[in-house]
C-alpha cells in the first residue's frame, strides 16, 4: 500500500477586498484511472496536505479540479512509499 499526498494552497475567494473560504472538487489521475476524487472546503492560504492510502504504481499522475477561475489555487499530488 502506498500513500498519496495531495497539497492544496490558496483555496480562497476574494470578494469586495475580503478573503473568504470556498470549495474545490479535484481528482488525481494515473494511467487514465481516477485514484482519488474528493471535495474540500474552507480557506487554505498556506499549503494544506491531506494523505490517502491507496494502491498505485510509480507511473506519472496529474490533478484536475473544477475551480479554474481561481488562478492562484494550486493542487499538487505525489505518491510516496
């Protein structure tokens, strides 16, 4: 069993000069298969990491999400032993 570390930073919306929390749905994909699909809500100005246990290979992975209008939002993922 391996672990998948997903790190999210700048999960926030700006309205009238005030920073608010928001919600994002993301998925981590490897070889065309969705390893994780999750929704997180809140405010994460600094990096927040969530770890998932899963069966995965060492092949490349990528992350997609549904909040493309949040240009400052970053979501990264890595498989670790």
